[in-house]
């Protein structure tokens, strides 16, 4: 971490960058906060640890409007979001200096609590174990059980874009996990359910939605200046579900809107206060897009055309809907 | 039988008259289904007017409480609800709840005082209620000066009433102005704050100001320059409101709720609020 | 003092739920939220904090106020029936109980909100002491004692028993109704006292228990409002409504229409958030155009404006939900520390 601070100070001092976007120490060990650092001395509060799950890419939309270049620290998976934002003309690479940081998985405080641990003061990731210091004594948990969902389908340790790397080796592979081998396993499980059970699954999940809009506001693919759900002209409400149909409509419309652009960064599920597995909706779209138009990873580069904004003769015909049992 | 009564539940109002004041302002006359006034109010108070399915918004009541037959609202077309209202016809029904908010202190601080009303555009709506109240209780107040301006001749609200009634009330002086020269207009031309300075009013008056924020800002500066104290000046604030009873939080600035503690504020009171109006 | 064995709680709940609605923290999909309990549901008294508070029981996130129809140009208004069924909310923590007082001062002040009042009148609150307070808790700063949570009945959950102490008339009535399951106990006082001592001991040691609130006073309104620190603090804010919707004291609401087709128009109210960009949007403008202004409003309202109108009572109870749920790890504690300094 000291290496990151030292390098940031150098880049600030030589004028390469005007500010640093990173994570700042919180009050509780597990709650670092995305933060801007304008001066070298502010970097004393900089932190980088397994609780720095927040993907900073989206903040670069706002940072891009400021004078000068912004130094940002991105984890490997965050760089996919960055590329996608560049492709969508939301951020400019030349206004950004990226330091790729190594990542060995990020932790989910919510999952730690769900193992029955109370009063977390600090946590250290050591191999496949997480050692926890709590108000009620020292505890331990298996890392695989308390990693953020996104880490279970880790895209690998390669930064698809960066100006330099610190603490990361190019080409380093992701650890083999069951899901890392087949990231669509959970989606397939849901696909294989009878429709009524699948409906019941989503109803139980989505009925917990409190319409806080955190999933939308954190999503790097949700960068519309004004969301359709915030429009007073639209017969919907962004603050409460006027009926049970609406809670589903919001999430499904959002999934449609980010389809082909979602990099599967998992921020939606990370921030959901009700821990709704929203990433599974997006991943279902990714799976279908892969099947219909060929394998595609949004954000892997900045030039290729998105599958839904391009046309080829190999594209699937609409008749596929009937074949899959979706027709009448 | 429903057990519910709540201030959020409206009454049904019938539109009995619609006057086109300007190209974008209409005055609606409203009574209850029984043909009587919906409620009693004081000058400066507001009410929530709604078309179910379209929206609900706060409007100041422009008629005077001394009018025993109906309430009137002068409404400028500026959004989906006001668009809808402008397309309505006499005999149609709307819902109304209120009255809400405080009022100009016509029975206390303003009593016995010389009054100066300064209005711009649709800002005349709340002041008209006071002006007609004062005209109807003429003996309770000193001299009355009314300075009213708008963009053009066609944008002066209530022009007929001003010319036929206000100008003919003893002790009432009306000063009209429009922003730019216009054919057929022989009166004063210029912005309200500039005209205010030209008129050189004496400072023995209590002032009531209402208009667009920019006009209020320059008018207030002008008044201070002329020697008025902020405690002599009243104005009304307009913010988004939903409940009208100081609970929904929308019109909260500082420790005040504009719908309940306002909309009428004395200018020295406004100075104590965070500048979010 | 009464006692009920832990393994008889389900029987107790079943009996209560036969005569009135019973709201309990329910476990679903790894999350605990208040909900109407039926014997098929799993209750969870061990999780300290439900995701949303029990606010919904008295001020639901969304509720219909009245229905309107228009036939032949005539409008008819059919107000929503007020709550007329008694209900029990079981397991509310001290912070959430205090939050009801914060809401009372808004909704029961003139003019009274009849919808809220009806629910308050029909609801009995059974509170529960916080067996193991968490690192996110900071109720001590608001003079709340999680070892004596108050309300109509207060309870303490130990290894094998729930200790039960009625405090009000409503609480006595519920106690009488549940008599069959409650045994009078002599040594209960001692057990409870021990539990209280333990809780208070932990509270003193919590990392966020010692904040300095002395600067948050009405006379400092303008100084706090104009502080350049807001500009620094708000930046990570995503402008979502998580903090608002998990907060037990946030009370702002919106009123909207839902077109229910041939059933007319439902005018309903729902929670709103001052963090949302359209909160103060009017047809002709918006008085808070930046997220900094909206962020500032939320905290100024809780720490300065609300206390100014309510005898110094803060509109925060230190439940810590915003601390654990904010996607950007922003929260009122960070604001208090930054603006007020730490004790």
C-alpha cells in the first residue's frame, strides 16, 4: 500500500496528475470510502485492502469534468468498466492516469455478518482464510464464503487497460473456483427450474427491493444523465413500488438497458442493502448474448462493436424465441 | 362508512368561471358542489389544487376573504398539471384542500399602516387577495400604493379590475410598468426595481413584495437603499410542496417549513434562513 | 418481571397472532426484515438490526390515501379506511423505539396525520434489549440505553429465556392476554441486571460511542450550513436513497397518483428521499441543484433543523443502519466527526 501512496505523491508532485481517486480509511476497518485526494498530505488516509470493493470507474465521469488528469487506482475487474465507459464516450482515457492494483479478492462485510460474526473491528485475508478481529473476540471464516459474489467469477488478474501496474503481475491467473470455471452455473440452475419456481424465486428476491436506486446509481453502465425512472412524465415511481409488477419492471428494464454493456462487475449486488442477487439478471443476458451472437466480454477493449449495436449474418433469428419455448 | 378524515383528503370543487388574463395565465373561480365557498381563508394563504391522475400542486388564493361567494386562483401554465387546468372548462370538477400556511398580518402588523404593494407578473396573485381585503376594509389602513409590472401589456394580470376598480378607490395609487416599449402602451416602461427608485416613496410604509426571485432581489436592494428597514418588508416564498402541513419535508429550509411557517415571511426573518429559496 | 422459555416463544407468538397481527423480524433469503408473522415464517430474534427498521409498521413505505373516480364529469373520493385492527410489533431495539418518538413529533403534531395516529393507537410495541451491540451502533450519543429499551413491554433475551416486563397499560393488556405462557419470576431481576451491566459495558467500548454533538445547535445553523467541509464530504455520495430508506427516523414523503384503470386513480404516499434529484424540483426550477446541497440538507435536517423544532431532540437515534448499508461508506457519523470534532 505504501508503494501506491509513494507513487501517487510522485505523480502529484511532477504535475502528471491533478488529483488522486482512491479509497480512504473509514472508522471501522471494513468501511473504506471512495475518495479524492488533492494534496500529497491527504494521502496519509489512503488505504487499499480487501474491503476496497468499490469500483471507482464511474466516478471518472464526474472527475472528467474537472481540470487536469485524474489518477485512479483500478482493480483488474474495474478496468473492464473503465473501457466500456470509454467506448460509450462517458470518460476520456487522456484525462485519466490508471494505476492497476493487484487484487486477491474483495470481502463482503454483509456475508461476514451472515456467518454469525458480530462487531467486526478488522479483517485480514490470509490465503483462503479470513481472520477477524471482533468486539466479541477473534473469529475466522473461509474466504470463499465471505468474498463478494463478483470474486467467485473472477475474470482474472489481468488489467485490460492501465498506465502502470503496482502489486500486480501481468497475466496472473484467477484462482480456480467452481464458478470461475463456469460462471453461468447459477444462471443455468435458475434456467432449469420450472417457470413457476423461477418466478417464485425472483418474486421472493425482488419483493425485498426498497427502491433505493443504489444498484442503478452505482452501475457503470447506468450513466444516463436523466433516468427514465426519474421522469415525472413516466407513469412509474422511482421511490416505491406502486404494485408488485413495478418492482419486477424496474429491475428487468434496467437489465435490458445495460445488456451488451454490462461487464458483470457486480457492483449492483455489492451495494444492494437487501442483498438481492441482481447480477444474476445481468448474467442471464450475458449468457444469452454469448449464445446468440458469439462470446463477448463488454469492456475487454474500447473498439469492438457491441453485439446489440452491430449486425452480422450469423446473428440469431427472432424465431429462437419460439424454439426456446417463449412463443405462444 | 369510512372512518377517515385527514387534512390530506381533499374537497371537491366546481369551476364556475374561467377568465383568460394573459396568454399564459387564467383565473379560475371555484366553489363547492353546494355552490358555497369551500372554506374561509386569510390573504396570503394557499390551497392544494388537483386533478386526480394528473397531479396536485399548491397555488395561492388570489381572491379576498371578504368575498363571501367563492375562491379564485390565478394559474400560470408551466407544467403538466397547469397545462391540464388551462384546458378545462366551466362546470368541470377539481379537488381542493386547504387553506394552508400563514397569511399577511392584515389584522395585526399591517393595520393602520400605509401600504406599498410591489408585484411582478403572476406575483400579483397572492397580493391581489390582500389588496382587495384592504380595499374592502379601507378605513383600517393608511395610504395604498401599488406598483405592478410585467413583461408586456398583455402579461399584466387582472388588468380590468386594476383599471376599473383599484384605480378608482380613494387613497389608492396604482403605478403600472412594462419591461419594453409596446405599441398602444402609454404608461411607464422599465423594470419594477428601476421604477421603484424613480417613484421616490417615503419610508413611512409597510411593503409587500411578490414576483420572480430576481425581481424580489433587486426590489429588496432598492428598498434598503431608499431607507426602508427589512422589518418593514413582507414577501412570500414559493417551493415545491406535497403535504401542505409541514410534514413531507419538501419545502423545508432551515428550521422552517414554507407551507406551514410561511409562505409569508418578513424579510429580516428570511435572512436567518439558509439561502435555499 | 415475567419469563418465558425460549422454546415456548413460537407458542406465545401463535397465541398472540390468533387475536391480532404480529410483526416480527423475519428471516428470508439471508436477510432479516419486519413482516407479518404466520407459523410458516421463520422469525429471527438474534440479528440485531433488521435491514429496514420497524418504521413500516406505523408509516409504510407506500400507502393509499384515497381513491378517486370520475364519472360523467363528477369526481368521487373514497378515503382509505384507517387502521382499526390491533397489532403487536415484537423485538424492536431501543434505537427504533426512540425513532418512533421522533416520528410522533412530526405526525402527531397539529394537524395530526390520521393514518399514522390510527396505527400508533392500535399498535403495541414489545422492545428487546441488545444482547450484543455492534460496532456500527452509536445510540449512546443520543442518550439511548439499549439495555432498557422501553416501549409498552421491554424484554431481554438470554441463553434460554426471554424476560418480560410490561411498562404501560397496553403492555399490561398484552401481558394479560399472553398470561398462559408467562411465568412470574423472582430471580429474573437479577438476571436482567447482569445482562444490563454487560450490555452497558460493551456500549461504553464501542468505537462510535463517543461523538461530540455540541456544535449541532440552532445558533450555529449558518456556520454549519456554510462550512466548506460539505464540498469535501459529499463527493463519494451516489445520490441513492439507501440511507434514507433504512433510516428509522427519515419521514419525508411524496404524494403520487397511480392510475388503476377502471378502478379510478389511487392517490398514495410513499417515502421520499431528499437525496433524490427531483425532491425539490418544481415546474419552474429547483432550489437544490447539486448533490452537495441535497447531501447537506439530509444531515442539517437531522442534526440542526429538526432539533430546533423539537426541544433539542436529534432526528438520529444511532441505529447505525446507514453506517453498514451506504454503498460508498458515507454516513452520519462521518459527518458528525468532520463538522463537530471527536470527543
